[in-house]
C-alpha cells in the first residue's frame, strides 16, 4: 500500500460566517468542526497531517495543541485553496506518495468514504481521484463537468458557472487524493482566472487532465456528508445532521431517546445501556451517564457530569461538574454543581448547591444514603456525612453542620 499523508485546509477568513473566530473552531455538537476532519484522517491511518492555518492561526493551534502528528503550515495571505496546498510544498518536496486533500469546514466527512476513495484511486491507478456527491440543491458548490462519455473534465465554481453548468447537481465536496508530484506540478500552473481572482485547487483537476494524467471522479459521498460550512445557516444544518448521527449511534448502543427531535446530545457524551432520555433534555460537554438511568424531561447536564447507574434526574434539574453515585434521585427543580453525591441520596424538589461564593467555585460532598429535603440550600464548601438528613427548607452551611451535628438533630441529623 502506498504511503499517504493528508493536507487539511483551514486558513480561510470566512467572510460569510461573519466571525472573529477561525471558522474551523466553530462547534458542531460541542466539538470544533476541524476535529471531525482530523478524526477521519486518523481513522484511515495517514502518516502525517498537514493543517494549513492563517486567519486566527494561533487560536486554532492552541485548541489542538494536544493532538499528535499534526504539522502546522502557515498561509499568511489567503489567496485561495490552490495557494493553501502549495504552502505545504516545502514540507513535502521529497515526498513521493499520495496526498489526501480535505477542507476543515467539512465536518460530516466519514472515514468509510475516504477508504472508498483510496481503494478506487489505487484500483484505477489514477494520478488524482475525487469523490463527488449528487445534491437536490447544489448552489454554492463547485460543479462537476463531465464529457459525453462521463469522464470528468473540470470543476467549475458556483460563481463562475454558465447557466447550463448551474443546472448540474453533481458537486465537489472537496475530498481529493493526488499523487504528490502530479499535484504540485499542476498547482504551479494554476492562475487566478475567475470571478473571485483566487487560486483554485479545483483548477488543478483540469490542469492534471490537460497534461494527460488519469483523473477519476467517483460519486461516493452521501448528500448528508457533503455539507461544507460557509455560513451560520450551514453550521446549523450540519449540526442537525451530526446530532442525528450521534443519537442513532446511541440508540444502536441500547439508549432510549424518547423524542430525538427535541433532545440535544453533545458528541463527547457517553451514555450506557437502558438509560432513557426523556424529551427536552440537553447534554452539553463531556458527560458520562451509566446504565439504567432516567434523564429528563427538561434536564440540563453540563460538562464534567458523571452519573453512575440507576440515577434518576427529572424536570428542570441541572448538573454540572459533579459525580452522582448509583441510585441518586433528583426528580425536580435542582441545581447540583461541583458536587459528589453518594449512593442512594435523595435530593428533594427545589434543592440546590450554592457553589459560587462570588469569587470562587466551591465543592460540596454529600455522603451515601443522605436525605436532602425539598427547598434546601447547601452552601459550599460543605461536607455531609453518610446518612445525613437535611430537613425541607433548610439553609445548610459547614458551620451549621458543625454546630448542630452533635446536639440538635432536627435540622441536620444522621439517619
Ligand atoms: C470549496 C471548493 C468547492 C467545493 C466546496 C465544498 C475551491 C476553489 N472550491 O469551495 O469546489 O464545492 O469547497 O465545501 O476549492 N482555505 C484556505 N486558504 C485559502 C482559502 C481557503 O485554507 O486561501 C480553506 C478554508 O478555510 C476552508 C477550505 O479551504 O476550510 C475551503 O475554502 P472555502 O472558502 O470554504 O471554499 P468553498 O467556497 O466552500
Ligand atoms: Mg467551504
């Protein structure tokens, strides 16, 4: 098998997003869109990933600093996608293998499609292979122009299309595999002869065909995978598609999602078998939910939440950065933040942890088998021993626990 590296283009300014933030850092179901493209490259085992950055380059590099295997390449002026790839030439001048070129704004990419692309490229012994998609609504994308025998001739950008070409519904989702030598030779010859006066990577395709090399275009990309994100509307559309994927996988793994259209689950969430997610639940960030839990309706689970098994969280319950042990119940109107909750604790309606003292966030630890009555306010930092019993309507601070603990078991008592 030939050696392979990947180039991911992520330097663009993204005028259409109207943003100060690098486009590839905008999140799709809680993860920056670039992370999905990196994952797909990882899954098909490329030996190195070159990520071309320019606009807000430091922001992008900072966000991915823990990723191994990435070579960051600067494109100081964003002169177009062909120019962006050319910025990698110096790094790859002695490299003779194949180069996968992808865009950082296409997070719906699937590794399986890349595998097909690679197989077809190798089987056809082509110098370049691209995967295309057929869309009902093709506007905005580069169109695939084929000759009467079906061979690809060129890719024409939306803004450069003739009325006839605008009617073509086969588009370029920007999944390419090139022989490196052929690619860089063709890129040197690309000129900015187009409406936007940019150096287009898509023009390298007609260039390669013109020099007699074999180029294959395979219709291998599902419409739902082809969405490139150039606008906030496309960001939202891609997020919806990703959300469906996340939920489908969870359901296949034995999670019940009662109403998928009215549930939002972060890509980083893990949920165990036979857990039921009731409608209007929002799970955001790295959240781990065990088996047999019942969450919602109207629950909000935030980053750092860990629920062990058989936990029940009901309406308007928010949990953040907390660990809830087996059998915890918080059925109504609670906020549990920066807290460890022991086994079989019952948290009554409207009880909250007051975790922020105005300056810092403080920790609460609730032992096993505690009973927290309705409307209790637990002022952090606070430790409640196993079996503590907090009466309804109590405001509990560590001082009150210390004072009452041994003498008056009316407000704070051990069971
Ligand atoms: C591009 C393709 C188009 C395809 C579409 C799929 C070109 C010329 N057009 O169009 O055929 O249908 O993707 O989504 O390639 N970038 C740089 N440096 C630059 C310019 C862009 O790194 O100088 C990066 C961007 O950050 C982005 C990617 O390249 O991640 C694609 O650029 P974008 O401006 O989004 O191109 P499209 O108009 O979407
Ligand atoms: Mg784009």
